[in-house]
C-alpha cells in the first residue's frame, strides 16, 4: 500500500536471510548510500535479522540500478518511478534516480513475509509511478507543539506509504514555532518556549530529504497570526499589547502599512534561505475582517484605493506578498481564499473547499491541490477519505469538464492533521493508519478503489508502521492504563474497541468560549482510535448474515460471540469505571453496550427460529437503540447501527424487505 | 518500590491537577532545576496533564527544601536521604542535598494514583535513606551493542527505583565500544563501527548525573580483551594478527612487557579524564592462561620473578595496574579474581562468586559489592534475586561473623545484564521489571522481604516504567507480531504467557562451538518474559485451593477458566504455528499446553467430587507431565508443576498428604 500501478505475480520466492546483500550498479552517490542504510535498518528491525549495510557478494540478493542523481532540491516534477522484479534468485530494482529507488525499497519492505521456510519476498514484477506528483501531509505544530522525534517517526511513516511532502504549519494564533534570528521576539514571545531552532530545522529537512520528502513551510497570514503580535504588535490592525493567553479576539495583520511589507520582506528572506523547497505557503485562510472594519485608517486606505470588500484588501495584500515571495525565488501557495484574478498564474492554491474550487482554479490557469475530504481531525473512517478523489468526475462543474492541460494543473492532495485536539502522545493514532488510505488515493491509479481490499492492506500496513516507532497502537494502551490505574484493562479495551469520537467539528461548541489549548487530553475520546475496526467488522458480519437470508449459522455464531462479550462486559467493568474520574463519564456507554448487545442477541434468537419478533418488543428495542446511539462523553457507540439492523430484520421477511 | 525505610499513612489526600505548582525553599541550583524539570515532565506524562515546570504560587502543591548542593562528582558516601510529608493541603520534600530530592521525587511519582476525584497522592509521612550506598546495574554493551536511546531509558528506569550506579561494561572480546583519541585503532578496528564517541559519553554522563546515577566504566583486562588486539596485536601474549571474527581463541594481554604498561598508562590517563567517577573497573575475571602457558618468554619471566601460578602473574599485573590507576586519581575495582594479598586495601572487589567471597574480602580489609545472585541473564524469577542479600547471615563464614567495621566494607551490590542474548529490542524486558526487586533489596531495610508484597508492587512499578519509554512489555508484542506475521496474536500470547526461557547458562552448549553474536535473536525464547506471571499466579491459585482442602469453589472456577483457555488454545494456534518458520519450534509446546491443561481439568473433576482418581490414570498423567515439563525450543512450560500438584492431589487425602 499504496497499490503499484502494475503488479504481475511470478513463481517462487526470494529468501531474506543472513546472507542478504545489495549490489549497486550504475550511478552511485551518498544519498543512495543513506537510502540503503535506512532500508537495511528497517529490514533488520522487521525480520529481527541483524543485517549489515555494506555487503559485497558475487550473488547479491538485491541489485540496485539507477541512472543519475537527485536534484539538489527535490522538484515537484522529479521522476519518482521505479521497476522492481523479484525472482527466486534475486531482486532487481531499477529507477532513473534514487528517488524511485527509495519508493521501490519501501515496496520491497512491504512484500517481506514470514513463511514456513523463513522470511521471503514472493516473486513479482512491478512497474510503478505516482498518479500525482504532490502527495502531502500537513502537520499543525502551532495548536499543540509536536517535537522532532514525533515528527521524524511520522516522516518514516510517510515514506513507507510514498508520501512526498510534509506541509509544516509552523505558525498560527496559538504559537509561532520557528526561531527567527532577524525577528527573535517571534519565537521568544510567541511560542511559550516551544519552538524549533534553525539548526534543528536544517537537520530535520535533511532527514526528510533522505526519505524523499519535501518540507514546505507555512506561515499563515494575514489571519491566524495572533502569536506574531505578542512580540510585534505593530504588525496588527489594532494596537496592542497582545498576550499569548488567548483573549478571544481574532487579530489580523495590517495590510495598509508599508512597515508590514518591510517586515515580511526581511522575514521571508530569512525563511526562504532556511527552507530550500521551491514552494512557500502563506496560508491566507479564514481572514476575519473585524479588525479591518474597526480601523478607520484601514477603511480610508480601502476607499482611497477603490476597494469594496475585505476580499479586495486581502487580494491587495496577497499581490504585495507574492512579489516578495517571488523576489526570494519561491512559488507562493495559499488556501482557496487567496484565489483572485489579480494574482499571477504561478501561485498554487490548496483547496479546503472542494474539487469544484480546485477545478475552477485550474480553469483560470492556477495549479492546485486538494485537502477537502482529507482532514484527519474530522475523525472520518478511512473509507470516506479513500472515496475522495482530487479529480472528482461525478460533479458537473468539477474535473470532468477540464481539458488535459487544465487537469495537469491539479497536482495532488494533502491530508491535514490540525492539532486542536492532539498531543505528541496521541497524534500518531490520529494520523495512522488512516493516512495510508489517502496516500494510496494520491499514488495509485484512479481505478484502485475496492474498499475491502483497502482495509485488508491498511491493516497490514498498520502493523508494519509500528516497526518505524509509530505509536498509533501502543499509545492507546498506555492511555487506557493511565485512566484505569490498573494492570488489567481487558474489559476497558472491549469498550474502547467499539466507540468512536464525535465527528467533524462537533467536539467543541463555540458557545463554551475559546478552546483551552492547555487542557489535559487524557479522556477516553483522546485515547480511542478515530475509527472502530471492531464495529466495522461486526457490521460486515451483519451484512453477510443478511445476504445469507439470515441463515448462515457460522456467521450467527461469530456474531453471538461478540454480542455475549459486549453484553457481559459492563459487569466486569463497572467498579473500575467508578474508581477513576477519567472513566466515570463512559459509564453510561458501558451500560448501553450491554443493553445494545442484549437486544442484538434477542433479535438473533428470533432470526434463528425464523419467527418474527413481537412488534411491541421491537418498538421498545428500537426506541432504546435510538437512545444508545446518542453522543455520550463525546463518543458514539458504533455497534448500535448493525444491531438495529438485526432488530429490524427480526420482524421477519414481510417487514424487513 | 523500593519500600522506604519508614512510612506512616496519614488522613486525606493531595489533589494533583492543573494548578500543580512547586516552590523551592533554601538552597537552589541548576541541578535542582533540571531535577524538577524531569519530574514535571514525568508527572505530565503519567497523568496526561500538561504541567509547567516553573510555577509560582502562594499555595504551592509541593515545597522543596534542601540545604546544600551536590558534590561536583557524585561520591559513594554522599547523603541520599530525604523526608516527604504529604497532607491534603500540600507536599513537603526535604533533603540535605538535591540527590535526596531526586529520590523523594521518584517516591512522590509512585504515589500518584487515579481516584474518583482525579489524580491524588494519599497523605503520608516518609523518612527514607538507602541501606547500601552502592546500588548498581551492569550493562554489557560489548557482546551486543546497545545504543544511547536504549541506555537512557534504562537510566530513567534505574532512577525510578533509586539505583545509583551504571556499571558500563565497555570492552570485552566481542567489542571495544569507546572512542579513544590516543589509540584510535581500539574503536576503529575493535567495534565493527559500533562505539560511543567521547562527546556522546560526556553528554550521557551528564544525563545520568541529572538522575543521581554515577557511571563507572569497565575495561576488562587482561582477559576478555580480544577486541583490543585487532588494532594493537602487540598487547597480546601471542603474536597476531587478530580479527574481529572470533577464532575460538581466548587471547590475553602480555603482562611481562613494559610496553603493555606504557600503553595502559596512556589509555587509562585518557579514560580517567573522560569518566569523572572516582572508581575505575579493570575487570580481571576469568583469565584463561593458555596463551601465558604457551609463551616461553612469559614462562621465563615468571620463573625469573619466582611466580608459581598464573594467578601470581595476574596479581603482578594487577599491582602494576593499580599503581597506574591510582596515579590517575582513581580507585581500582575488579572482580573476585583480583583479590590478592599483594594489592592495597583501597581496591574494591565485585563478587560474582558469592557472599563468602565478599565476607572474606571484607575481613582482609577490602571493600566489596555483591553481584552473585543478581545476574539478570540467568533468567531467574524476581523472587529468587530478591532473596539474595549482600549481608547473608545464614552462611557460617559470611557476613554474620563480621565486625561492624568489616560489615561497613560491604557497600552494596549490582545486578548484571550480560549481553550474550540480548539486543536493543529485548534488553528492556530482560532487565525490567525484575531489576526493581534487586533495587529494593539494596535500598530498603533488610527486613522488607515479603515476596507477595514485592510482586504486587513490582507489577505496579512495571506499568509506571512504561511511561519512561521502556519497552519491556510492548516489545514482546512487536516480536510476537513479527513471528506470526498477522494482526491477531491473541492465541500466541496465551502460549507466550506461560513459558519461560531455559535458566542459567544452559541456552548454549559449548560443544556447539563459540556463540555467534551476529545470529538473529528473533525466536520465541527471545521474545518471552524471563518470568511467567501467569504461571506464578496459577501456582498461587493451586496453593490457595490446597489450603482450602480442595474445597474453595470460587478458586476452582478461576483455575478451570485458565485450564479451559489453555486446553483449547492449541486448536486456535495450530495453523498459525505451521505458517511461520519462527514458530514451528513451539508447536510441541502448544500441544503440550493443551494436554497438560486437560490433565488439570480431569484432576479438578475428581477433586470436585471428592473422589480419588484411578491410580492407573494418575500414573499415566504424571508420566505425561514428566514429558511436558521437558525443555523444548529452549523453553519451559511453567504450568506443568502446579498441574502436577493437582493431579497428585486427585489421589485423595490418603495419598496426597
């Protein structure tokens, strides 16, 4: 995963054992050496066989052939293709440059499996290249600071699924996370001490490059920039002072003063040197114009320049900004809102609004990439992200009607990990494994879209990712232990396995005031996976049972096993839930799981006897399920829907068809 | 854990929440600041509450009072005591110096628990100081190289259980792990590229110091020094060349040449500067004299100096060495073998031989510490280590007969993690949690020795240790996943939970030749815990059942649940075991677990009915159990013994008493 564009299974298999060796034919440089070292380390970890990086052998297990080196700065259009041929006697990996080799090595790692004869790679012939050249993950490090070790293991995960852009959301209202030597009050006063030094950033970019990943910085302006104003209040559209403790305002930059552009020119000059990538993201989203409206000087500036709306003023700002960004040899990027006919066609638009917005930009001559549908913080199931395609051809005004040249302007997509509700402890499980489904959407041919196959492979990838040090599975266990304060958390896991967090942006209600970014994130909602595999699998069982006409006894037996476990779980869990403040809120969920499961078992009894359940009973059950499906402790019990299907089916054939 | 020397429970409890703050009264320095920062980080991780290091508050949660700073280099006799008083309104931690504060903070962390009102510390008054000043863990990084991140998390674990010495076994036949600027061929040719740079070592020593841990380096000479000779063959007693690939020889240093001492003088001068601790360990164990016997020049030297045995020659070597070590302002340490009347009383003896050896040394005026009984690589249960006391008073010639002054010379002990069979992946589970039992033996009063209480607390500590990043639990899961190649490893865990590795040094049989230190350690024996908690708990159930006169139905029910799980497990596991080369060897164990459990169930049936089992059946069962208790795949099935007890008991009261 992602599925290669062409796979042909062969006969036999290649053994991976202590004799493993690599020969490099053709072009060779230090970047390739590092790639092989990382690969051999990962292969060693995965198999537990201590392999050496350098091995000369007359009969190498793996032969690497590449033609030329990588660009000094990884380019969007750089060739990422590779060919991998594995036979019983050896593997051959060929690519135009080491970037393709990196991808091919990841494919090879995923093919390694344990068999009765040991670790092997099955014989196969693969030709592969990405569908889109821009396959990114945005990580917001402003709302909650994410340290380098966490970012690095996520880079490893990205490389494993062939993503090639880390979009680093480095500043927002809640924090400015980069050391600036020219304007040190940015990080000194705008970060509460949590920022990256320039040396660390350079080392990190090198780490990313060794994994074929570009690092695109985002400094979000003119909105989302409260943290800038703590140190430099003159940039804001209202006089300061500003403090890090949120004051509920949405301060924005003043685009009417020349001093703002002088500041940004120097700042972007510094950052353009620090970040080698050709693209520079200036954010530009969700500009709340209240401060502009309230500032008479800004209002008179707008009148003087014939600007009617705040959008016009932002477009003016972006035009000025674009000139600065270009002057420092970067291509400017921003969110949908920066799109304006006055801006040059060289800018790149990142769409959180959708494929229509993207198609519209493409028609106007702008390049763009999709993030709508790829917001990992919305807690959607992988399948829902998987179904989102940057080239959506189902909507009349979207990609279907684009010319080939216009289509080429849609360069890919980016998943987004906004960090309102994640910490270093649980960010991995909010990104993985779901992000791998998005990675496949962006790499593999459009016609690869079987959801069942996706989930099977996602499961396998999820296990592999733990070898890279990602904690998307293990961290949940730690958090459950913390909540429980005990060693035995088996009953708590049973409950955690069937709940999901509330979806979209419903966790927080703005009427409660601003989000407190220093609040502990140690509740059940913070620990559980965004998607319940267990509930999905149970739903699949119910579907299969329905398809058998409610006759398949083997499936019925499997369902019963789960339902009995769930019905009896609350009794085991009850006293534990009382003993912990952090668990008391899930007490109703635990009770509801028991009730729901009991209803399911009763429905199965009627279905098993092919006897319709009494309507009065069913009505009561359905009313009860309407209650258990409700949000509690910001969680949903995900097995209610499939149980409801069973209850409805228990009405008998007349009713349920 | 370790249990403080005096604990008085109070009334009420102190809440640990977002308002947590620390005030420092009295002495204050940067070492104390760092200690508090580490503490606050750990408390944040443990509770999931993001706490700030610096908090001023009129009503501090924790008040720290200390009198003076730490010694520039931590001394053996430095005061480590502290007093901790917790009431509903606050905690007070007082210690003469920050070293005691460090220990008190660890006690406080262990006291934090989740309750219906949130995280709290129960009210308590503790006075605490260590029984022994030297409480060490030896980690061998020569046989298998252990990188810094793994060592650091083990330092964190040591600090958590108040151990204060890392004995770093830095050189042995299989590798020389320290960069030497004076003799660079030592690390360049003797380490296969796996060594620590001097900068890294300095940073590591500072990390240890911040946790109250001294770092004592060991360079094992004149034996165990093959790796030195690869770069410097002239040091050896036979002409070279020597290669890293073991040649089965046991080469040793030539103590008769002046050039050897010139080399060691320069080398020790360099290392004495690098390692600030007052003690310098020269190994000196297991000197195989074959090379000395075979070298005519050495033989004539011995004759010329009136030496009769190789021991005499080693004593001569040690005398010369001691002068060098003293010259560089260090106290020389070595294993039992260095004990010789010609050596000054300032040296310290580390005993792998036992308490008699230690007592003998103390009587002769030497200081010493115990490692006999604390070898973690022998795969003993925690209870067996726990029973070993440096002041063993049960043996006639040991500590019982020592004068107080002689007793004072027994300064403590060290657990030893020899690394023949551990890698960075599984070293944590070979050290933890068992090491905490040894830590308690060395810290707590001698009369603290209730095994049941120890295991209860060991369990709690084991969970806490995972917050420090130790992988003693999680790594087993990864390794089982690797062996299985599947996501669902529940049945495999059931088996892994009831086996233990073979004990002592029986894993390897020297008749097979030298150990291959590059072999994969990815078998079941490498993954499982040294001690099966499950089997011990089952054994405890059988004991309790016996004590009830085989009448307690609740206990019987618990035993049945386990036995049924074990009896039915092989059916679930069978096909998985066939599919993996790494698991095939445990197939017989899985089958034996089923057979053993079935025998246990049958015995319970007879006991339940108070009817003696037929003798023929019992004889057959016992014969079968004699088979299932046998070593298989280098593992033992640990539930055989308790099941055997049930089978024997099923003979009825006449027989089983």
